[in-house]
């Protein structure tokens, strides 16, 4: 695989995709044959889920909320970064926009919604 430079602008992205975490604009994806993916996601209610093979890094750009990662709950606001290892259940509530870096790039077949896990608590 030869590496290439990829330049995309959020303003040029089409309508966001509805997904487990909210509305996502996927700027860098597995189709780009890169080692990581990058999404900008508007989260309101993210269902509890995990990824077997993908690590994620969330960086909050705007808004606020709460994110449950494993057994812990974190307040999130602009400037917050959270690393989520593969296999870790996570969910969110609030209203915020985040950059999500996925390593390797996001694969829809590697996302598993978990019904029995308590959802993240409501934002205060």
C-alpha cells in the first residue's frame, strides 16, 4: 500500500451519517487505505457499544455531556480527550461535537451494541 496525502474539508462533506454515536461525518475512512480513520461526530445519545479491534480517541470540540467508559463516567467539554481501548464498552449523553480518531479505521462489522449495559447518565 502506498501512502498518499488526503485533504478533506468538513464543509465539503455531504449530509452526516446516522450511527450508534450520533451524526457522523467521516473524513478519513478505511476506503482511503490509511492506518487511522477520522470522523467528526455530533453526539446527543450514543448507545452503549464496543469495538473488538478498534481503539478510539475522542477530542471534544464544542458542547458538553457525560461519557461512560467501562465502569467510569467522565464529564466532557471542549478540550477533553479520551482514549478508549478495543473491547471497552462506552456510551454518551449530552450535546457535543467531537473528533474521533479510529485505529485501525472504523469498520461497521467491528461495532457491537450492548443492550444490558446501563446507559451513560443524563447531562446535568
